[in-house]
C-alpha cells in the first residue's frame, strides 16, 4: 500500500511540475511576443513600450521563479528521498525560495511604481509597500541565515 501511495504522489508531483514548466515557458514566450509586437508598432513614443518591457521582465522573473519551484518539486519529491537530509540543505532550499520570491515581489513593485508614476502619483502606496515587503523578506532571510548557521555550528 505504501508503494502504491508513493507512486501516486510521485506521479502527482511529476505532473504538477510539468504543468508548471509548461505555464512558465508559455508566459516567457508570450512576454517575448508582446515586446516584439510592440516594437513593430509605430506608436513607440507614447510610453507604452517601456511599460510593456517592464511588464515582460516581471513576467519572465516570475516564470523563472515558477520554473525553480517546479525544479525543486522534481528534485525533492520525485528523484530523492522525501526528507531533507541536513539542516544546511534545508537552509539552502529556503534561501533559494525566499530570494526568488523577494526578487519577484521587488520587480513587481518596481513595475507598479513606473505605472503609478505615469497614471496617478497617489497610487504609489501599493507598489511602495511591495518594495518594503521585498526588503523585509531579505532582512528576514538574513536573520534566518544568521540564526541557522549559528545553530549548525553547535556540536
């Protein structure tokens, strides 16, 4: 029964990872297509090109984060034993995820700052809070790194 359950879980993780890969690569392709389509547009001077470029960069960064999550699922849940082998390995995995998350949130905040600056300056509260959240994530990661490495050094 355990082997059957392990097979079902491994298959589920594999399918979920494949779907995530497909969605991420579709998003990357669509983002590139939007930029190329905008280059062919004669109205490049209206400021939309920079907005579309920034939006595409944000989408690609988020897609890379999704690819990294899918890669993690395959590495940890399909190819390896389901348990993390050491505290150091857990710290490295958490570090990867938090760094990717903070980069995605920071870039998304930056994109929204540019959009808010063009439309209405009063809209800057939301993107500013996103950038502050990215900074808090990085500071929290630093605290986590400091605490976890000091625990790893104890005998």
